[in-house]
C-alpha cells in the first residue's frame, strides 16, 4: 500500500483512524507492516503490499473467496476488450465520469476494472476483495499511483465515507447478503455521490437456477479447483464453437437474437477461448450465486434512499443499475480526505 491510502482507511470494527507501521518498503509501496486502530487497538497486517482486513468472515464466504482467488490468479491477464465490457456494465456512466473522483470498488478480482478506473483519471481508486485475488490485482495495478488494493469484506468496507463514486461488477450476487453489500458501498458515498452495480438476472436464467445451480452447489463448487478447471475447459469447447461460429456471425440479426441465449452468446462470441474458459469456470466454482429479479434489484435502490435510479437489462440475462445519493443526506456530514 502507498501512504496516501491511509487517509481513506478506517477500522472496520469501530470506524477509528488507523496508524501505519511500515516494516519493508519497495519504492513508494509499504510491502510489509501493520495498521492499528488508534481507538480500539485492533491490528491488521500488511503483506505483499496489501492491507489485510479479512477477519470474522463466514465459512461459505471464505470458500467463495478462495474459489475466485484461484480463478483470478489463474486467469490474471488484462486485455484491451475489458474497456468496452466495463463501460457496458456501468452504462450510462462514461469514462470521463471518473475524472478527479475518489472511487470505491466492491470486489476487484484481478484488478481489471481497478486499472481502467485509474486510467480514466480517478483521483484515487480503492478496490476491495475478500480473497487472495488481491495478489493478482496488486500485481496488475501496482504501477498506477492512484490505484489501491485492500483485502476485506465488502459488507464491512474498512474505509471512511469519502467517495464520489462506487461500483461493483459481478460480485454482490456472490455474497451471503447481496443487498447488505450494496448498502455498505452506499454508506461510504458523500452527498451527490453515485453508485453502479451489475448483477445476475433471474429473468431468462431459469435453466441455470433449476439445473446448473443444484449441480454447482452440491458438486462442482466442492471439487478441487484444478480438477474443476480441467472440466470447465472441456465444457467450454461447445460454448466456444457455438458462440464463435453460430451466434457471433448472426449476433446483429434477428435470427441471432432469437436463438437461445442469443444476446449473451453473440456478445461473448468474439472472446478468445481462454476468456470463455474463465466464464464457464466462474459459473461453476462458487458455492454462492444469487439470480435477482428486476423488482428485487430495484428495491435495493429504493430502500437505500437513492435518486435518479436507472436500471437496464443487459444482454437479456443480467441487470445493471445506476443511481445517486441525494444532496441532502440524513446521515452525519461525511469525513473528507
């Protein structure tokens, strides 16, 4: 971590300020050391350049974090196509929206969106993930002075209410309480701040809910990660062939859209095999995955008291939402950094 991250951090137990002890540095990074709360005395280690706040997490979330930690360290490369994917997921937000903003990311995986948010001109991006995916994320972002990786539970983000924008892409539905994670991110936004979230949709995903989910929860999520990786590669072959040679050529035509899963498989058709392999693995590796109806997702925004809510169906199988915090907040005036 860099020293400048300290001004955003807060003790996840009591919200107090933290004191930094740097034991080893590499340039402007504190590679090993500790953070201690000046209020309650809680202590947190810094290892591999990443502050580690992942305490008292439910067993099933630990397993989920380990599963995604394997995935993102296994598929840790970044690619140019991630830029358009990211903007698709956070639409109507555009790249220029990030300029000068303090940004909070709930669930960073290998850091592909952290990198983009930093490159889009954010003042600082603080990205949280529960598992050891943070090691891949740190490796991918450590060259960016405005990118910061933190290992923590996004339902208890160890940060101050100091952010202009928060986003979470494909992560909230993999927590035990997705709405609690959403509300936790909202709680760290200043007045007029904004939030984007992308989640799995229940609509048009009935076959996953009724067929894949029971297999995933009882079988595939319990397999050794290496074995599931190999099985996923085999299962990717028909997905890749169909999406690349059937769906993608007709993706913009009525015929392509009428095929089963037409919008989604047409969308991923141009992706290379390795990327599609990671997508298949992603759907089989985790013990937790919620598929949310539009009204359920919309209720999060309503109950959080947000305004200007904008929700869209994405690829006919997921939901993306955007909203703002009201200018007059009921909570106490947020801390500034």
